[in-house]
C-alpha cells in the first residue's frame, strides 16, 4: 500500500471505531457501580439511556454530552440540569423553559432527590432532553416526548417531596 492508501485505511478504521465507540461506552456506563445515592444512580441510568438514544440517531455530540453527565453521576459528582445559557433557545420558549427549570430545581432542593430519586432523576434528564431538542429545532414530536417526560416525572417528584 502507498502511504496515501495507508492513511485512508487508518482514517476509515478510526471513523469506524469512533462511530461504534459510544454504544459500548454507554453499555459500560450502565454497569459502573455508582458512588452515590439512589438519585445519582438513577441519573446515571437516565443519562445512559439518553446517550444511547442520541447515538442511535447519529447525534454524536449529544451522545457524548449525555454520556459524560452519566459518568459524572456514576462518580458521585454533582450533576446540574442544563442552565439557561448552556443552549441557544429560540425567543418565545425561553421563558417557559426557564420557569420549568426553576420548578425542577425547587423540587430537587425541596427533597425530591431523596424522596423520589427515580422520578427526580427522570425529570432532570428529560429537562435536559427538552432543552436540547428545542435548541436544535427538532421536530415537534421529539420536543413533545421530552417535555411530556419532564412534566410527568416532575409532577410525581413534586408530589413525593411535598406530600401532596
């Protein structure tokens, strides 16, 4: 092989490995013992699921983003929901998303993470999903799925944390 053909073969091999890499990393992420409480474990699993979904649709940046958040949760590190400056949002929806983030943070700080760890983690992950889908002008169905998941999970987490 000439050096040009060798470089092309190596580049093709690296692209193949890179394309397959995240799904095996996500599988490994799901098996890492969590260095934290039930909420951190639930966050780890939620973000692993989002990473797998993003990987399945070929959204490498999103898959890596969610994978990294899941890995932080697995390591017991604080993982915050996306902040308002973390994504560029279209006008008209930013106020709605900001209000939703404030409600999420209130539930998390109000005991939701302890009293309803699975639903609180789901709410946080679905909030991040909703915000990302809106920022990338995803189809309404994709935005709606994340929003619905957020609304449902937040409702249950809020009820658990307030006893209402």
